[in-house]
C-alpha cells in the first residue's frame, strides 16, 4: 500500500514532468525536461548529457507503454498514479534515470556531486531551492560539501518506492 508521502511525491513529480503545463505527460515533455536539465550544467560531459537525454526519453516511453490506458499517447494524472501503486513495472527505467541524473551531476568524474551542481540540476527539473538544499543536507555531505553519486542515485530510487516514508526525498515535497 502506498504511503501518503509516496502519493505526494508522485503528484509532485507529475507536475514537474508536465513540462509544458497542459495537464498530461507527453513525449515532448520528457524531451523538454531532459534538454533543460542537461543545459543547467554546461560543464557536464557530453556523454553524460546524452545518457540523461536517453534516460528521460526511455522513462517517458516506458510510462506511456505501461500507463496510457486509453491509448491517446499521453498520460493523465490518474494514469500516472499507477507508478505509485506498481513501481516494479518501472524499476528498470527508474534505475537508468537515477544513474544518469546522478552521473550528470559529477562532471569531474570523482564520484561526488558538489552542492552547486546538485542545485543547478534540481532547479532545472523544477524543485524548490529550499527543498533542494534540505535534500542535499539529508544526504549527509562529505568533505568539500559533496555527496557520493551512488547516494544520490539511491535517493532517486527511494523516491519512487510506494512503501517508503520518512526518506530524504520527502524533503522535496515539504514547504
């Protein structure tokens, strides 16, 4: 059974992924979101940017294939709710997305994401700066105000888990 927090996280991510604001998720939304996110960190490696573009598109294609119940080529908020109820249908796409986003945030390849890069990427996605700062702090930054790429990727995976409450990602929904 999904937690209240998981439902709130899903509602927030739907609103952010609806990049054109028309109330539906469509392939163009995932392209727009991906381009905006990649452009937010110009120091990122080109292959990391391409991996994120591919991950966003793959995630959008998976969602459409799995959730577009009426076959109109777009996902309504009601159809999207299924991501909260049956996350195992999307584990592969979420894994690819989580790894690609976290890797993009590590332009120097040292395995760590610096706070300014994290903030730039998360603002580009559409999260509130104060909530992003709270999330970064919840990841327990190491020396130099950085978080390991793996910690961020795992935090993204947790965000999509319906049975999770009290996770770091819940900070993105508060305030």
